[in-house]
């Protein structure tokens, strides 16, 4: 299975990444990627940009160098009720939004609290996927999280960088993939690139999906057309405008 859509990348605006949007597009082109999402960190993470960064993503073209560019965000889960640091009104304007735990934002707690927060964030109509959910620092009940994704029609991310930067993730990520197969939950694949050369580097994800026996139709990153269909579904998921004052 060839992966053609990278749903998790970072630019200079994340504060600890090293490439521009244009450079990410060049990296995507060089690595055979047809579509990628710019998912810079939300403002609570130290060094990240302000909310104005996300409000102004509209200036980015839909295509650069023939590569489809999705304007997105990686929101930080900020408490165990499932709140995050980007308001719904802004999330709604994006093409794609992921949410995740970072231990410099929120102190790790219990499996029950971690799981409850992921269930709550997946219930948010403007969040598309939980990112690097296999992180052993924030252990969860994998069965419950995947069932929540199934309930709300959301995605589970399998993250290519987890085995490197979140040691001990491999076993959990494999279990997430197997549960996605069991419950028919769709998967998004992210490099978590923090420099342009890594956009589309999804070799570990490909190997893990093969080991888990996940069918291609559940892997949205296997087809740009399949991912575009999900984006249409995202827009249809909500019909009311949320008013939030910055």
C-alpha cells in the first residue's frame, strides 16, 4: 500500500520546526506525496504562534507545486474534560484538525482521565482525528478510544515519528491499527514532519499497517481522492455557525 497523503506536518510557526509552507510542498513533491496538511501547534504550546496564524491560513493556495495543501492545526488538549486551545469557530474554518496530548501542556494522569479526554475531543464535530494516540506517557483504553472514533465518524492517526520520539509507542500503535480494522474505523497517516525533508516519510506507518492487516479502504492516506471525499463529509458534519470571540 502506497501512502500519498500526509496529514501531520509543521512549519516555522510551530516554534520548533524549521521549514516554510513552500518548503514543505517541495518536500512533498520530492517524496511523491500528492496532498499534505499543515498542522501547526495551537498557541498554548510554548513557542507556537497565536490564533491569528490560523485565522489567516486562507492566504495559502490550495495547491503549491501541484501538491494539494490542507490548512489545518494540531490543537492541544488542555484539560481532561476534552477542551483544546483552538476555539470551535476557528476549527470550523480549517480543512483538517487534529488534537493531541503534550506533557509540557498538560500533566499526565490516569488511563481513565486520558481516555475520557480523547472520547470528549472526538465528540467535538470540528476535530477530525486524535494525533499520536499511542503515546505511552498518556496511556488510554484503546478499545474505548477507537469505539469513540467509530461512533462519531472520526479518524485515528498512526504517526510515523512516534517510534522515534515517543519511545514505547509501537505496541500501542499496532493495537490501535488492529482495533481500527476490527471496528471499521478510518486511519490518517502523519509523518509529524518538523522539516521539509520528512514530509511523506511514512515507512514505519506502512509497515505497521501491513502487520495489522488493515485494508486499504480504511486508510484515507492511501488516496488523495479518498481523502477529498472525507473532507466533503467533514463539511457536511456541521451546519451551524459557532460564534466565538477571540
